[in-house]
């Protein structure tokens, strides 16, 4: 069976020249601009940004770019060292996520708003969830891991509901069953 082409590429390789690349219609270019934006999930920190930042970081890590995850809170605090260690155990860097100040525009653009705490956000119920999760600040290592794992399970279920879940592996340091 003869391969398609004129054999020029093989002759170039034999002569020491690399083969030329040929653009194929229908890849990249204008088609890339028509791809839909990934869903935007806004995690709202009620008292501060600890839980919202943790959830946004885990969402970004688990979705691998298939979801835009944003942490929003009026109060930004320094990350708790125990939270940083807990995330490091599963290979996640909290520094990858920065909390933004709340804005009506961002909340309107969101495909889903997740309130992290014990409060209700005055928003469209169709697009709002309340994740009643304990604050990990000041807790011991086991409690922080349990909170991390609870948020991680919710994030993974959220990605399934959004239709963007990929294959997952159980993290080595996870206490989830």
C-alpha cells in the first residue's frame, strides 16, 4: 500500500531537512473562538475567604480548566497553616487561588453561586447553593482533613452535575471513605 503524498517529506528527512508542516482546515483558528466558555462557579465566603478559597482551589484542581472557579469574600485573611498542609498532602497549592472582592457583575455572570457558610445569599435560587461547611481555621490536622475531604467530595459531585467531571484518583492523604 502506498502512502499518500509525493514522497517529498521522506526525501527531506533523508537529506537532513525536517519535513514541512501543513495547516489542516478545521483545526484551531476561528473554531477555537466558537468553543463555549467553561462554566463559572463563584464561591462566596460569608465571614471570610477561608472556605470559599479552599473550594475554589479544589474546583480548579479537579476540573483542570473545565470550570472557572472564583473565590469571593469581603474579608480576606491569611491562609491557616494547617489548611495549607492539608492541601499540600494531596498536591494542591492554595496560592494558585486569589480571593476577589464581591461584585454584582460577577454574581450575575456566574453559572452557579455557592455560599460557603451558614448564610443565605439573596440570589436566584436556581443558581445558588449553600454549602454548610465548618470553618477549618484553628482546627487540628484531622478536623482540617475531614473538612477538606467534605469540600472535595462536594466539588467532585458538582463537576459531575455540570457535566465536566474527569477521571479522579483518590488522593494519598485523603481520609474519605
